[in-house]
C-alpha cells in the first residue's frame, strides 16, 4: 500500500489494517490521531455497543501512509478521516462513500458499511488460517 492509497476521491480512506480491526462505522468516523500510537505501531480502537477497547498492530507501509496523511492533512484535525471540507466524516457520509465505491467496482448490489465489516472478519480469518492460527 502506498501513502496515496489512503486517499478516496476526495478525502482519505481507512487502511486495510484499520478495516481488519472490523470497526463499527461510528468507531471508524470517530477515529482520532491520539488513538494512533506511532511509537509502538498500534491502533487503539474504542469500541461502541458492549465491546471492550482493542489494540491492533499497524504494519510498516500503513504506518508510513498514516504519517504522510497526518502530515498532509489540511486543515489539521484531531480526526483521522475527514471530508474534503476538513470536517469529520459522518456515518451517513461514510455510507454514501461505500455505496459509490461499490457502484464504481460494479458489485451488482448496494454496498453498505456492514458488508465491509463482514468482509473484514472474513479477511482476518483467512489470514489467521494461512498463518495456521485459526481464530
């Protein structure tokens, strides 16, 4: 992944690793820079609903992309993912973004954020199976 891969048209997009954490949309749009620990290469996810906070590793290329995104973010914001106007994404705005991405990809069905959540779990299971760890 390249640093520019964090860009939607317009605005930033979550990295693979961020999505592998399978966040709720509200957790993703509320992600703040203070939750990205650049010194220890981990992402602190504040869970909503009955979930416990979680820590997820960030791999090298994603770390570089996040650093670049933080450095180039204009206007500066405490939020990681902002709209082209610099305001935090809303859950509705993120849902529209996912729907448009699904249309562009020619999925043939209306994509919505919860589909991404299921895909994240499936991808994490696949990675764990390949590593012989299971989930």
